[in-house]
């Protein structure tokens, strides 16, 4: 079992509340706002651990770095905004 740390908790919170898939650099930047001493390698390490635990999933979009999002059990499709170069998720309605 992994040890619970302030940095890990912050990375997890960042991914859970982002509302869109984030690159490790975006996760690092958001976490750094709350914990200025957090390192980029720490963000990568915690994201990898969360992915191995199936708590986050990598989202690949052609020509862009892998982004990660919290696994919430909902089907989504993703689109890339050409203006801001961010990736967003749209929930797919469930068929009845």
C-alpha cells in the first residue's frame, strides 16, 4: 500500500476537480499553486501510481501529449480546442 502524502493527495484532488483531462505539466502547475515546493517528477510519479491503480486514465489525442483524467465511470468523448490547445471531455448520453 502506498504511503499517503500531502503531494499525492494534492495531485489526486487536482485530477478529480479539473473537469477536463490534464497533462502532467498542467497537473504540476495547478498543484504548485497550493504547494510551491512540489516537483514535476513528483507529479509524474503520482500520476503513474494513480494510473496503475486504475484511478486515472490516459487520454491520447493525435499530435498532443497524453493527458490524464479521473475515472468516474461515465462514457466520454473528447475534443481539442484549437484556440487554447486544451482537451475537453463531453459525456455521452446513455441509451435507454
